[in-house]
């Protein structure tokens, strides 16, 4: 994955995950973003059509259950995207800048 300094791929990832229509589409998304979403990739690879249906039901609710969040929260907000996003927000810089700084520091 090529992440530029001005990249906002965190926002792109979340939009794609929220709007995907099939398990295969979700699998492709997390594969494309695997560098930023390894934990989500691991969860999605274990999904079948029934689990994808459960994921979609919770994803589209205003207040998904705690159990749903424990199972699928990582798909909506993977650890690396969360960590880099927090740094970007704290210093008011694009996601890509925060990503490259963390990579330079050996944090990724």
C-alpha cells in the first residue's frame, strides 16, 4: 500500500467498510488495507456469510451490542488506524504524515 504524506486512508477505509455489500467485498477491502488493518484482516478471514450478516446488522445500528463490538469493532476501527489517527488528530496533521512519522520512529 502506498501511503502518501497527505493520505487520508483512515477515512477511506471506514467509508468502504461501512458501505460494503458482500463478504467478498469486505475481504478485499481488508486485504487492500492489510498494512493498516492486520487485526481486522484476521477477523474477516474467519467470517462466513452468516457472520457477515451479523456484522452488517450491527454495523447499521446506532447502538450495536457490547458483544457485537467485542467481535467486530476491530473491523470498523483497526488498531493501527486508531493509533495513527490519534496522533494525526493530536497534532492536527494528515493521517499520512502521522503514519510516516510513526514508521520512522519504529512504532509501526
